[in-house]
C-alpha cells in the first residue's frame, strides 16, 4: 500500500483514492498521516474497529453490528482494514453516491457473501442490539 521504508502513501493508492472518492490529494495525505499515527502497522483489526465504533455509541453494545460493518468494508477478506478500505468506507458512509451506498448496504446484509440477501440475514442485522 504505502512505501514501507518511508511510511508514505504510495502514488498508486493515492491516485486510486482520488478517483474513487471526493477527497483531494491534500486531504488524503492528512488522513493517511492520522491513520499511520493511530495504526502504525497500517491496518485496523476487527477488535480495534469495534472499539472505535463503540465510541460512537457509548451507551450501547454495538459489537455485533460493528462486526457486520467491518466485514462489509474488509473487501479483501483478510481480517483487517488497510488505509484504502478505511477511506473507501469513510467516503461511502459520509458522501458516496447513492448507488454505491446501496451496494454497500447490500454487502452489509449479504452476511454469507453469496450474492443474495435472505430473510435470516436481514433478521441477523436488524436484531443486533444497540
């Protein structure tokens, strides 16, 4: 993803994110610096994501829902979010185009990733306690 020696954001990822999101090069570089400070190894684990997500819902137990959100953003299914996945998630949830938000929502509900959403999958998502 980035240059391992310098910790810099690779030009390839930067260009990809500039075309995939509404963020400028300057914004992406600032986000990357912040990401690197909080995640020096360049990845967010599911448990770290659940902790971060929990800060947004301090009076509830969002762990179950956070697990599904994490799964939907972990596009390469490696159990972590890298900077690219993180920024795409941020973009989709805050300012992405409607059709992309719908694609993300579908992936959130498609728990078994078989390309279909069953009644049981919908129930699993909507019955998660907050």
